[in-house]
C-alpha cells in the first residue's frame, strides 16, 4: 500500500540526487504509472513513496554488464 506522502518532481530530484529532467522523463513513460494533474505540456507529476522507491531502484544508464 502506498503511503500518502506526496512529492513533486523537483523534490524527487533533490531526494535522489539527479536532475529534474531525468525525473520527468521517467514519469512521462506510461509504463511507470506516475500519477499527474493537468494535461499536455502542463502536467504536474505526483510522486508517492512507492514511486520514489521504484525510481531509486531503476536500472542505471548504459548496457548491462556481460556475464
């Protein structure tokens, strides 16, 4: 069950130590199911604690190491 603590993208970027652009790009992907308010270019993404944990645990950039 998701906690009811909500954050916006700028706060998530500060928590995770990455750029706001990376956070928004992750949120724009429909597979990640981040809730939003607004439409078109004026979306404000609402992050729950579970969403932030999924973002922190996402695979890093680049190719995965070969076994």
